[in-house]
C-alpha cells in the first residue's frame, strides 16, 4: 500500500515538474514569434523526453545526491514515508506556483521538502555541510553566472551582427521590391533596369535584413539555430531533472531503473501538455521582449550551464539559469521587466519554506497512519 502511495506521489511531482518546467526551454521561440505556442510545446515535449531517457546513462551522480544521502540519516532516507513526504511536499509547491504562473525550481522545492522532513523526523538534527556545498551554492550561483554569461554572449553577437547598424542597404530585383512608407524616411534609388537599391532605417528593414547572405537564407539559418538551442535547453532540463525524481523511487520494490525513468518521463510529458500555458506566458512575454538573436543567446547560455552541471553532478535549477539568462538579456537591452523579476525572485524565496512545511505535514501524517 505504502509503495503505491510513493509511486503516485512521485508521478504527481513529475507531472507538476512538467507543467512548470517543460516550456521554459522554448519560451524564447514563442516570445520572439519564431514559433507559435503549439509548435513550441511540441518541440519542448520531444526534446525533453529525449533528455529524460538519456538520464539513465549520463546523470547517475544526481540520483545519489537526491536520494538525500548525507543530508539525512541513512535509516531515514531508506524509509518510504520520508520519500513520500519529499515528493508530496515538492509536488504541492510546484503545482501551486504553476497555478499562478510563477516559474519556480523543482530542485529548490525538493531541497526544501528534504529539509522539512528531516528536521521533523530528527527533531532538528541535520548535517548542514552537504546542504550548503551540494545544493545551496549551486542554486545561488547558477542564476548569477547565467545572467553574466548571457549578457556577454548577447553583446558579442550584437557587435558581430550586421543587423545592428542604424541603416540597412540592400539590392533587390524589381519583382521582389517592397515599397517603404515615407514615414520611415526610406529612399528607393534605381540602380539599373534589373535591380533597385533600397536605403532605409533599420526599423523599415526589419522584414528584409535577414535575407540571402552569400547564397544562404540568413533568417532560416537563425531560426534553425534558435530551434536547436531551444531543444538543447529542453534536453538539458530533462537530463538534469529526471534523476532527481527517479531517486525518490529507487527504494520502491518491483521497479527497475529503466522503468522508473520511463514513468517519470511520461508524467512530465503530460504535465507539460496540459498545464504549461501560464508559465509559458510569464517566461515568453513578461520578463523581457525577446528577439530571435536574444533568444539564441539565452538558450545557448542555459543549455551550456545545465549540461555542464549535469555532467559534474551539480543540482542546478534550469529555472534559475533560464530566468537569469533572460534577465541578463533584458538588462543588456534595457527592457527587463523589474516588477516581474521581483515577483519571480519572491516566489523563489518562498519555495523552500513552503516545500518544507508541506513536506513536514505529509511526513507527520504518513508516519501516523
């Protein structure tokens, strides 16, 4: 009976994780208009699933860390009520945040849930060293590193890009000529009988600057890179988050590691498909306006940091990294929504105590019955 409760609770946590996290990797696709919501969600679902499956081979270290080993006594982390409380407390916190559209960290929620259950079970006795070294420091440092790296990467792209000049100059064939409104102060000069020279402000050239460069369609190349970077973020998230939840089912008898991964991946998939819209709107449109080039910078930053952390067994939060990257882009462009960032930061601060409280209550109830 208690094994079934653990299984259901972990599936609920995975569903909440998918609802809150699945869209984060493709938020820049939706926010920049590169893809509509349905296409972005489909791409997120596919690439997250691929990352979850690969977690079996590439992220074994995270499974050990998120079993609670070192943070709590061994006899406690080997008890099913403890695992139920951790999964239930984290799941309740994440689904509540999703309901209000706040992108919070499942990693952070799991950490809070572990702390709450451990403090209640041990009457306040807990080893703080693993908490600080293995969890708190990566969670605090990752958004700052992401902010700085994304800002630097975007500035580099901005300086190297030919699209950032105040004026654009292009030569077009007559049959592809698009008349420019006089309010944009554009000039059309006839070069010869077969071509036309267009000189206009950058705003008037927004639809034509990503044309053909050296025989290649630059817009198509940029969109392809943007899709690949978004897929890399989703892959990295699946790779980093799946082992954290799989660790909670390692004690359950009758489940192999492969089947645990598959079950969690399916629950994450369903959560993303049915409950991702509110967080999608926050990530895509409320933090900062996003252009395709900015989205590419943010995604590359997030993917690199999360994949690197997964390889080293560092439980960073994809949420913290992706939001930090978007905020860095917004600060660089001077268009960051500081009120939204402040609200998100407050939700991050409340995640740990909320998860700890929920987990402690669930642990008290589960041990009683």
